[in-house]
C-alpha cells in the first residue's frame, strides 16, 4: 500500500527526517511511537503534502505512485487522509457545506459523478450517528466552538465519509477523555479492512489498547529504529524512550 | 511674503462653469441651499491627499475633468439600460428606477407602493414646497463634507419616502440606479427617508452601469429613523469599471431606533461611501457593515463617522476587505462619544485579506470619547490567507483555488450575515460568488 524509501526532509535548514524507510501493507494498521522531536508529525505532514517542508531525497509510493509529485488535494483524491492533531477552526464555513465540497471535489478529481444531496445527507447522518455527533454540530461553522473531543470525532467523521485508502492519525488520542477515546477508536476500527491501511502516530500505548496495531515502529532522529509486534508498545510503556531519546529535538 | 493662491484644477474650474450654467434652471427654487453649498465647495475645492479626510482617496488627482450633469435619457434608452440591470433584480420589491440620475416614473412602481409608505419624487416635493424637505441633511457634520455639498449644489433628482408611524411594510423599496451612454456624465441624486415612530422599513439600493462608461455619480441618502423605528438598508455597488462613484449616507437615529446598513462594493474604479450616523436619542442600536472585493487598480473607500450624543447607544461596525491585484482599500472610521452619551457600547472593526503582494489596505480607526462610562473599542487586521487553513482544506481534497475561495467567502460573509432580509442577503452572497468565479 505505502512504501517510503530513504526520505530526507528539512525545514528551514533543520534536518528532520534522515533517510526514513517504512512499508505499510494493504489492510495493515501500523503504529509509530517515539519521543518528542523524533519527526513523527513531520512525517504525517509530508505524507499529506504540506508545503512548508523541503524534501531533499526519497520517495513516498502509494500503490506504486509517487505522491511527492502531487499537491495536497491530489493526494487526498488519490486516497491519502490525515487526521490532524489539532484540527483547525474555520469560521464562516458551515460543516455540512465543507463536507459536501470536499467529497464532491474528490469525486470530481477521480472522474466520478457528484453525490446527490439526499445521498450525501444520508451518508453524513449515518456516519454522525456512529460517532455520536449531534446533528446541530453539523450546522455550525467547522470546528468553531467544538471541544477537543468533538474536533477529533469530526476528523473521524470526515474519514468515514471520504473513505480514503491510506489514513494517517496524528496523535488522535491527545485531548480525549476515556469515552471520547472509545468512540473515536470504534470509529477507526469500523473502517479497518482490506483496501485500507492506517498509520497511527502516538506517544502513548493507551490508544493502542483500543486500536490494536498489526505492527509497531519506533521512530527516533528521523528514522525508524525498531519494528516489532503490538507487544513492543507495551515494552515502551514500561521502559520509556530513554534508549531512543534524541538530543536534537525538532 | 507673497500671497499664495491655490491654482484651481481643470476639474474645479469646470465644475464652477457647470454650476453657473445649472443655476439658471434652479433660479426659481429656493428650498435647497445650492449657492451656499457650492460656495462651500469652491472654498475647499476637490479634496486632495493634503486634506486628512481624503488622505488616501485623492479626488483632485482622480477627477481630471468635470463631467457635465447627465440629461434625462429617452424612455427607450432607459428601458434598454434597465433590461441589463442585475442588482436585486429577482427580489420582490417596489422599485424606484433612476437612469443616469433621473427618476424614470414609467419604469418605477409609484402605483404599487406598500401601504403605510408614501413616495414623492424630489422634483414634485420641491415644486410643492413639501415640509419633509426641512429634514434634509440630518447630520450636521455631513454639511462640512465637499462631496455631500457638491451633491447639494447639483442636486437634480431623487425622492422623499415617508413611512407612517407604526407601519411595517413587508415588501422593501428598491432604489435602482442604472447608468448608460457613451459620453462622460455626472449625477447628483438625493433620497430622503423619514421613518415614523415604531415603524419598520427595508430599503434596497443598487448602483450599476456598463464597463467603460466614464460616469461620476454622487448619490446621497438622508434618513431620519424615528423613535422605536427600524431601518434596514442593503446597498450594492456593482458599477462599471470606469465609474468614479461617490455616495453619502446620513442617518439620524432617535430614541430606541434600530439601524442595519450593509454595503457591498465590487464595482467602480474609485468609490467612496461616506456614512454619517448621528445618535440623537437614547437606547439605539446601530449596525453598520461593509464589504469590498476589489481587483485591478480599483480603490474603494468607506469612511464612517458615528457620533453618539445620547445615552446607551449600541454600535457595531464591521468592515471586510478582499484586495486582489493592485487594488487599494481605505477604511476611515471614527466614533465620537459625547459627554452626555454615557453607557455607549461601540465596537468597530476592519479586517482585510490581501490576496497579492501588490494590494494595499489603509486602515484609520479613531475614537474620541468625552464620557467616562462607556465601552468602546476598535480593531484592524490585515494579512494573507492563512496557509494552515488552506492546507487543511486541501488535505481534504479541495484544489487550492477552491480552498482560497471558500476562505474568502467565509471571511466576507461575516459582514453580509447581518442582512436580515433573506433575499437581499442571498443577492449579496450571489454577488460574492460571482466575483470569486470571475477571479477563477
């Protein structure tokens, strides 16, 4: 599904990813753990196409296609989805308007017909019910005045609606209480399956109790330094990141 | 030291000549203090950047030649021009149609005016010596403004609109101003609106003309909002790209009066909309919003003076600017709170989104407060579209141009949301969308 080869990335002359290699197989849930400053969020932004970063070397192949040559919107249409650590508030843009515009833009880019309004409403309401999202929230401006948990649920709603094939979850557990963590995790788990892979970025093992990964990678100094099964997360929880900690926090 | 006499510009000399000619036709009419107004104007001349109030909108430089007052068009020419008019065209309203600044009775709904409202063409009001004319120029400071005084001096047509006490007509009145022709001309119209106690009245105003038409409209709207009365006003400037459009709104608001006025500008090479608010009675609520979307060398100026002279007035002024190409936006906003106007609550804001490096925004907010128990504030922001927001939208599949349009629409929309009349609000949003679509 996703193959990253020798990825070297810097921002303002500050090298963050140093020849990172990573493979995520079809249908796989891969977790990335690592200390602060190891480059986890940078990796998520570079996969999604944020322009602030300078890619000096390497490739990111999604089903064999190098996404580095594509703009962020083209990557989204190709199936890349980033659930933001801090979803942004957009005053004046209604949530429903936003969802419909995104869905139809992606469909258009893929040469598909736009979804009719009744079909769209049905899809949104179905996804909102599963995530226990109040319909009133859908009428408000996107993320404006939403709590941290509501914003994260809204990210998962977008994921459910857009049906991407490669999802990056950037510290989706941060700012969530126990109930919100359960709801969000159930939302993610419901989307697991063949044809869709996940890269779950987290500091803590607790998220991985809910979204059980197939594989765990440890990241440090802009590289994957260790790979193991789900038990690796438990080991890290017990031993901490001291072994991997970088002095060059980015 | 030798005496220094400012040389008059060709346009100023031209205006003097034109006034000499025009005064012949006004000789018999004495209600309008034209002579006084023109003498005032002559003393100041066309204001240049050396005049503080016109520092960023130099009319002396912009108006190279004085365009002659427009003749009344033929009915056929007026019909052809109105057939092209788009502003608020789909809305149910009683229309007063002005073509080149002349009221065209045949194209107006003078026989379909809603109950509780009476409309008298200005020329009839002048010939009858209508008592309402004593209410002209309801805000003293406007009489010190050369643009407003020029309007008074050359005043050619307009209307007097009276709304009876307690009347709440559902249908708005639409003042439809359309320009047409091949040669340069100027216009000077004045509409006086008197809203009786506890009445509620909605007014739509659109200004438009074809691209390339060099016209200099100077329109004034005088409004007296009676006690507990409500005035809702939605204005649309979609003038052609060669128009120099000057306008003045003077509002006197009596006790517990409510005002909502929203102006959207996308037209004219240069426009200046002057708003004078005189809060004369206690417990008023005044919302003054404006939005301008400008491109290719356009300049739009919104100049506001809110003068609070009575207790407990609430004022909310919000202006939004979208500057594309090498366009310039100018906002000058001043709130005066007189000593008697305790518990005034005023907030004024001007926000600008610069879409290019070449665009300019001039913000000049001022507060002059003489009362000690007030809550007044102002703010001004200016910046490029937020890259993080753009990335968020693009990461969900929206192409950059679509993402930027969505952000621009949301930004401007905040000023337009204040329009209560659903159809008028939709018309402004439609104009915003059309502007964005044309931008591509």
